[in-house]
């Protein structure tokens, strides 16, 4: 787990690894997550783009590929 600085000071950050849906290149996106209260292997990540009406690219890449990995979940995410 990583911890952010600035406005994200102390917030848990995950590094999510995914492949670009068009390029096929490996990407890494840092994002905040919310750990589940009673299930330590479950984390929640919210696909937001600062209030924009569209999904962020990392979300679109993950849904196109069907999987990715995260250092927060410590296992493949689907």
C-alpha cells in the first residue's frame, strides 16, 4: 500500500496495472481505494474522472481486458 501526499495525505493508494485497450501497452494508474471493513482481500475503487460525464481511461481499459492487477488487492482483479 502506498500513501499519498498533498490533498491525498494519508489516503490509501493502489497501483493498478492494466493494458491499453488500443495500444496493448502496460499502464499503471495510481488511485485511492476504500478497504472493506471485514473482508481484508476486498477493496473498492471508484471510477471517477473528477465529475466528468465519461469514465476514466483506466476503467475503460480494465473493462475491455476483463482483468488487471493491483498492489492493494494482492491478486488479479476482475
